[in-house]
C-alpha cells in the first residue's frame, strides 16, 4: 500500500482484490460523470483533472477517502452527513456499500465548476 505510483492502474493493483473492485467502481463512476477528465496520480492518489484537480480518491484500512474539494463537500453536506467528513474530504466506510450515485452527483457538480472556471479564465485572457 506504500509506494510511488505512476498510474491509477498501478495504485489499484497494489490492493487486495476486494478493495481493487471498489476502487475500479469508483474510477468508473468518476469517468461516467466526467468523461473528459484526465487520469493522473497526485499526492500519490488517483486523481482526475479537468481545468485543474477535479477529484481524488484513495483506499485506507477502513474506508475509501474521496476528495472533491471544499466546494464539493459544502454543496452536498446534507447528503454526506451520515459519513465522517471534513472541509475537503469524506470517508466512505468499507463495511457499508459506497454511495456511487452520490459520488456521481458530486463529480458532475465539480465538472460544472471546472467548466465555469475555464469560461471565466477565457473571458479574462
């Protein structure tokens, strides 16, 4: 679980099969909501970029961490209230089904934010 990863595939392959399956579902869910986003590794975590960092995710001993930036947490804090969360992160416990529909909604919101950010930068530049 420790190491330097060059790709999301390498990151996912470093986990046991049951965790790999969850990570692949998370990856697929993000791709569905953000088909134009590019995959990367940032902070040694799987990252999706679209006009900057869009979202990150990572596996831990007891949870999957999801990092949709503070705006993603703030917008969905009611739906996230049953989970442990902080300003820019939420923990989905591994002993419960992950809320992939909610992840998809949060990523779609972040895509809209990234699009607005890109449009605003074009107007300035």
